[in-house]
C-alpha cells in the first residue's frame, strides 16, 4: 500500500523499511546494505531500520527500531529475528509508523516488497553434507554438522516460500545464486533479477608504496615480508584449511618471509594453534575488522579458495585496492 509518497522538486521520495539482523560494516552483506541505504538516503528517501544492532555512526538520520534476538545457535538466532522483527514492525505500525516498502536481505521477512538474497541456505546445507562425508571428521564435528544441516533445511523452507510467493520482487547478487534458487527451490529464473554487489571506490582504492608501508607498520608487519590475506567468517566453507596447506607446500620456495592475515571467524586458540603449526609460517588472526581498506592496503595478495560462494564481496574489494586475487572456481 502506498502510504507516504512525496513529490519534491519533481522527484518521488519514499519512506523505506530495511530489515536486517545487524547494520554495521563488518560483514559483506551488511556493508552492501549500508551502502544501499546511504545511497537511498542521499537521494532524499527516508529510511526506517529494523535491526538487533546498528553502528551509531551509520545512517544517523534514519529511524531505528531495535529487534531483540538470540545471538546463537544459528537456529535460535534466525528464528528469533524472524518472529520478533514481525512483532516489532506490527508494534511500530500500531504506533503510527508508515512506509512504502519493506526491504529484506533473505528469509527474515515472509512478505517483503523487495528481497535481495546474498546466499542460499539449501546450498549451504548441501556443502556441509559433502564436508561430513570426508575422512577424518570427528564425532563432535559430525554432530554439529548435522545440526547445522537441519537448521539450513529449516531456513531453506522459508527462503523457498519467500522466493516463490512471498516477496513482491526477488533479487540475487549473482548468476550463481539465481541458479541455486532455480535448482533448490524450483524458482523460475526469469522471476529473479540479478544485481551484483558494488564497491565504494572512494573507500577501496590502490594505495602508494609509502601508504602501504605505513599501513604495514601500524599492523606490526615486517615491510620485507610477503603478505597473504584471507577474509571470511566461515573458515571451513571459505577454504582456510586449503590455503594453509598450500602455504605449507610453498615453504622454502619463496625468498621472502610469508605472513598470512586471517580476517573474520570466531577466535579459538586451539584451532588457531593447529593452523599455525600446519602453515609453518607467521599466521595472524585479526578477528573482525571494521576498516578493511587498511587491511587490503597492507597486503600483497588476497586468496579465497571457497568451497561455496554466492558472490564473494572481498574479491571485488581487494581488486578495487589493486591486489591480485586467487579464487576457486566456485566463487560467485
């Protein structure tokens, strides 16, 4: 229902509701949503954000409604946000909140006007199933894997509904993702628009040799070393183990010291120690980083050997910073 269209200077201005679990610049999906929302706000549209958490420096002029949710496990996180953002939006509507369209980034809203998908839950579950069939999987890992498969199966059911009948318009960020939706959900490819993610060329740009040296010094990196960068929260699916094995095989073949920077993922001292021992080089786990341009600028090459990737925003960000990038054939 059109409720608040306004005409200003011959232009239509809308009030748009954006539903996303977290609005920050840490994850790739979140950075894309922030960029889109800021661009829309810059064109005069009003933004209403329904999120569990929002970085205070982002979208200062937006109206924000906090949505409670569990942080983990994934099933509780997803289910609580789906249910509670529906309740909060209804409560805001009762209080008189009006907007022209609801925008979501997945199956977080059952009937959004626009849904831009960045991943396919069914494809993720299938990838985990393939991982469990590999040799050497511990019982604990196998148990966790089957729990995750069941969770993705549930999320996939919601995504199937949203894709086929819930959303007014469905957008995928790559042809790979559109194909996944057609294969797993039976969605008609012609009903899904493909709009690739973009990158801010003001934020992500090549830096001079002096700038690179200063960035490395700020990170405590030997400027004579060769810096390899890995970016990804899910280390297993993003191929960190593959990269570690590759670096181990390169030992003695590279004349300069190798440093591997790992951005993203949950910190686990035991896992980190094991990966360092296997790599036989200097591996530094940086956790989540809000200033990725600083990290790209201090690196020499970005390597992302993903087993499953719908798009891979760090690939474009690294290229925008002038880095050579090594990716797998499955990079979206």
